[in-house]
């Protein structure tokens, strides 16, 4: 599953906060904006913010 900025915003996160999250993990934020990021990569960091975003994206997939 690919996570996008739309998923992050749906989970209640702002662009600045997500950008900071990517920078803190040495991930390419611009590439994320263009292409999204694998849910598995986000989950590999094991933090609540990533878990929340991926959970919301999964709900989206189930609903849609």
C-alpha cells in the first residue's frame, strides 16, 4: 500500500509536521510528495504517528 500526503492529512497531520517526520528519518520528502511511500517503510519506524497514518489509509481502502 502506498501512503500519500492525502492520507497524512486525513489522519490529522499537517504538511510541516510530516515534512519534519521525514527529515528526522532522513527520508526524501519531495519524493514522498511526488510518489508516496510504502506503508511498510513507514511502519518500520515503529512510531505512533506512522501507525496512525497507515491505519487511516487501510480504512480508506476498505471503505472505497
